[in-house]
């Protein structure tokens, strides 16, 4: 590439390279190029240091990663902005808000230009301007100089390499369809042959190549492509060609006219077709919606809008939404409500799997087992399931390629369990998790939506709707019940059902029974249904914690003040402040603790009661020692603490000495 005077231009579609005023720059070692690639892909945006670390090192993060980022940024500044003084401020790579921003115009990054040209080509094709569309497709594809982010390490580069590779092949398919529609068959054959060699399992490319060969009067070659395709799919995936490929093959054999517009015309497979993938009904696996859903209007509207925007890109990116929040906050109900609102956008069906990430009754599903369930839903016979994770993931993505399918995954344990289950193309994945999956947002572009307890108005509505009219005219009692349940949908549903099932118990009486903290969790339970017990669902979140974080949670249960600081937590657990901050963040990510302000935390009321119960699992001497450390910590000033273990006379009600 050469420059005609631009200040800075960056190439990502191939080896990462940069030019300033037409002169190529030395972009440094691989990880420095990885930092440049990330910042260039987010041109004009601030990327925080934590995101850079995750993008470059992933889970294998050394202790020196932050220093490494600063070193690579300093190296890039020397290269990209050589005119600045030793201590001068860079005008190209600036520091802001705990991160860095690369000031380069979006049109001076080739990957951005490719995407824009591709979008414009699609728009022209949709408007019927084939000549303009073909010119724009050619312009987009001409920007490639090899594999995107070639030779660059790190999970972000790997993700972008895959995403852009898939988008380029999609552009090739759309360009070829336009060429066939325009009668330019022979010109399409060379490009399609190269693309098939690069991605041999992509059936859409092979369909287009067969049609281009057939239309170029090369019937024998078209039939040989089908034979090779059938052999390859059987050997690699254990499946037969798609109905579209089989239909085209039959048309070529019989000499019937194949579609000329470059779009496969689906036709049912013949009755004697040997296929590992049966022809099941369109999967419709979504569970029923829960009665009495209220609230969440803002979150539903925002996610629906984001998904509509992504879907408008015609499969360039698979939209992923993960709803996270505390146990019992209504994540599954929210995702199912969202899924039902999206049904018309995904006409090819719905798949559903409970990944059992925090289940007491079953171990978490491995990604391979989850793929087995998904593939069964897609009609794959057990005898043809690949044994390994990579084989199952490949088959899953191949079967969903080009299909608009809604995939719903409940109770995700972590990002590693979810990543292999993300399809490519125009399908959509919705998931729930009790973990905040920040890495999935950074590396995979997932949309995260955090669900909190319902506000008072929605909570009162839920109680009233589900209690069979028992709360009519009892507004003060309803509000008290809401406060005692902390706005947690699971607790509210249990209270409403107890009201509906016990007409002889007045709402005020039930509120009185809930009033005492001791015993409240016992009442917020349904006999013989662990999933409908507030204590049990909290316990599953607690059991999923690493040992250090679980210990911190138990010690925090000793504290009865309104808010918790890092200093208080460090004193309770007998750790350093850095360790305490890390463990508090783990509890926040697990939604067992809320961050009120920066480094200031608190419990949800019901989780606080559960944490106090967990604290009793520590021995009496350890509990007393923890409370003594808090009282002796000179930096801690707070409200009342819990009373010490029975038998000790000290009141433990005053503030620690300043």
C-alpha cells in the first residue's frame, strides 16, 4: 500500500502495517502490533488498560502485563508520533480515563473501509443497482492482503481474524451471486475456486461454484465438485450435503434449468437420501413464559434495539446477549420474554439448553455435552456426533450457517463454557449467568445486561397480580412485603403464592411473619422444590465461589453496617487491601455483593441474611478474632457490628476507634 498524503494509515487485513505521510513505519514486536491492532479497530475510542490486557494476554496474564501495556504504548508513540518531545504529549496516541485512544480517522483503517464498502454494496444490491454493487464488492475485497491480524498474538486478534475471515467469505458469496445474476459465470469461477480451497466445508461457496461451472457449460466439472463435496462432508463431519446442494446436483443431472440469480432454491431431499441429519420439524424448544412478568421495559427495549441493529447487518456478526444478576432476580424470565419478542426475526426455529452452571441437582454441562444437545435439536443422530469438542463445534456452526436460529442458553457458568456454543452468521444467542462475563464482552462483542431487584412499583404489581387479589386495599402492607423481600422476584413470587394459597392468613400477618430476619429465609421457600427456595439459590451461588472468595463472603456476614469498605473487608478477613479488593470484585461479579460507589460495597438485604448464616460456619474464635481486627483497625470508622458469639459480654455496638 502507498500513501498519497494521509497523516496515518493502518492495515489490519493482512500483516499489521502502518504508514505516516507515505512512509512505512516499523510497528514493533508482535504484542506491540497486537496493541496497535486493538486500538486501530476502536479508532477514536478510549480502550481501558484492563481490556488491552485481556485482548493481548487473555487468561494467561502475567503480573507484568500492565507494565507491558505501558511499554508497548510508549513504543507506539515513538513510532507513530516521532516529532513529539521526550516528555511531550502525543497527538496520535493519547491517555484518557484509565486507557488509551488512537486518533486516526476511521477511513484510514482498511478493516473499517472494507466493512463500509461491504455495507454499501449490500445496500446497492438491495436497491437493484447490480453494477454499483459489484464495483463496491470488488473495492471491498481488493483491500485484503492476507489473513487479518496475521502473525499477531492474543485472543482479540484471533477473534477478529475469525470474524473478518467469515465476513470476507460472505462478501465473496454475495459478489459471486451478483456475477451469476449478471450472466458473468466464467469470471466467478476463479474467485469461487480459490474461496472453496480456502474454506472447503462452506457449502454455500460450493453451491455457487457448481452453478457457475454449470452455467459456463462445464457440467462434468460441476458434478465432480458435488462428488468431492459429498465425500468431504461424510469424512469430516459425518453428514450428507445440504438439501440445496442435493437439489442443484439433481437439476444438473437432469439438465433442468438451475436458478440464475445466484440463490439456492430449496427442495426437499429424496426419500432414499442417506443423511446423518434427519429432517426434523423446525425446532421450537423455548420453555413457556412465566405468569405475571412485570417491569424490565427499559432493558427489553434496549436489547431489542441492539439486536435489530445487529440483524440489519445481515449476519456479519452473530448477536450475543447475556443477562446477568443475582440468584432469583428473574434472568431466565427476562431472556425468555426477550426471545418471544424476537421470534419473527428468527424463522428457522429456537434451541434451548440449561447449562446447569449453578445447579445443585446436576453438574455443569461441558461445552461438548451442550453441543451434543444442540446438535440433537438440529436432527443429528447420536451415532454421527463427533467425539471431540472441536468436531462438534464445527458441525454445529456448519449446520447453522446461513440459518436464522434463536439459541437460548440458561445458567452459564463462565465464558469458556459459552464460547464454543456461539454460532456464526445470522443466528442469535441469548444467555443467562450469575457471573458478569466481562471477558465475553471484550473478546466476543457480547451485549451484557445487568438485572437488579425490581423497583417498588413493579414489585407491588407483581405481588398484586399473583396473589389472587389478596392485596387489594392493602398498599402499606404490600410495600412492607416488598421491602422485606428486597424486590427480588423469586421472593415476591413465593410471598404472593403463600397469600393466594392461604386465604385465612391476612397480608399483615404474613408481613409480620417475615419481619424477623431470623427465619425469613425459612419462610421464603417452597417445600420439595429447591429451585423455589431463596436460601438454596443463594447457596448455589456461594458454592460456585473460589475458596478465598467464599471465606471473604463468610467474614463479611459478620458485619452489620450499611456499607463495606475495602479497609473493613481486609480487617475482617485478615488480608491485605489489594487481596481484599480482588475478592470483593469477585463477589460483585458473582452478584453476591453490590458496589455502591468506587470501592464501597453493600449486600442485598436477603443476601446479607444468608451471609450472616454462612458466617456461623466459621468457628467462634475465628469470628471473634475477625471482629477484634475491625475494632482495632485505625483506618476504619463505621456503624454497629454484629454481636459476638454467645457468652461474650462486650456489646460490639460502637464505632471502631479513629
